[in-house]
């Protein structure tokens, strides 16, 4: 009996979680969160200095401040990098190891296989990204309990924090899917990472520098709008958060469609 797409997705999720790189990246993230907690604790032991620094993470209210730099946003860059590395590895390592033909022997429909792998990357990245944010914030709890304060953290603040964590987990998921798609097109983990880094750090910065009015179409600016869910300041354009999110989804849909077409049409045996 042919397995359902849902079953295939769960199989791909288990395969991804058994990859050593994915496990080590999670361990590294937890270790860095613990280190951040230690730093936050020891830098908050001076009550006089802490009273002057309202944005210190020992003040729980500074974990999330709408429209401002917050402690939570410290985790954003690391989550995006981790999602890119793991997403590219999930697809690229299969080509390098030559096991893609074995996987297609078990599930001969390339579209179903690629859809399951893409969906598994999206689900895992969202779940892991949200869980790691909890770990990251929990690491600062001892500093809050022993040295700081939870003043200013009412129900509205908690709702804002949860929404921000959800948006950040969503961005993590989108990046993972993008990495899977580019690695599928390039059939290589390194190619995907280089392409993503070159686009984000070189192409988009050149465009933003030479044509600031076009920056609203760049991925970086849209991500920077979606995560805090607020209009960017000190820029030469207006970009509502909902429009920025729609743009990101549209860009990703185009890349996923291209990756699907590439995977279904190109020879796989010659790459093993």
C-alpha cells in the first residue's frame, strides 16, 4: 500500500533528526543559551549598575519590547544561521552521499518525496526554533529571579512575547525551506550556503546601497519588518508588516516551485 504524504513527511522528519549535524547544531544552541544565561547572571549582580540599565535581560520586560531591540532578537541571527545550515544539509548531503537514488527507490514519486522533505524541514525548523527560544529565555530566569525583576510583564506583554516567538519560529521555518530548495537546485550543501550568504551579504547590500528605494523588496528588510512586526525606521520606504510577510511567502513559493521542477526533471543517477 502506498504511504500517505503525511506518513512520508514524518519519515523525513525522523531521518532529518537522525542526522548528526542537526543534533550537534541543537546541542550547540543549547550550550550557547546556557552560556548566555551565565553571562546575564554575572553581569546583573551589581544592583546599582542594573538599576541604570533598563534593557538588561535581568529586567524581564526587556526580553521583548515591541519595535525596539530586545533580548529575544539576540537569538534571531543564530536561529536563521542554524536553519540555513541544517536545511541545506538535509537536502545537499543526500546528493553528496549518493543516497538520493535509494530514497527514490523507496518512494519513486519525486514530487511526493520532495514535498515530504520540504514539509518536514518547515515543521521541524518551526518546532525546534520555538523550543530553542524557550531555552534561550529560560537561561535568563535565574538572573531575573535572583538579581532582577519581572515588573512590567502583564498579560499583554506575555501575548506580545509569544507572538514574537511565533514570528521568529516562522522565519526560521522559511529559511530552512529556502535552504532545502536551493540545495536541491544546486545538489550541494556548500553551494546552497554560499548562494544564500552571497545574496544576503553582497547582492542585497549593494542594491540597498545604490538604490535605497528598492530595499523594500529585499529579503533582509522584509525579515527585519516581520520579526518585530513594525515598520522600519530611518529608511526611504514604507513597508507594512503584512506586506513584508506576503513578499517573503511569495519569494519562497517561487524558489520552492523552481526546486520542485528541477528535482522532478533532472537525472539523479548521474549525481551519485
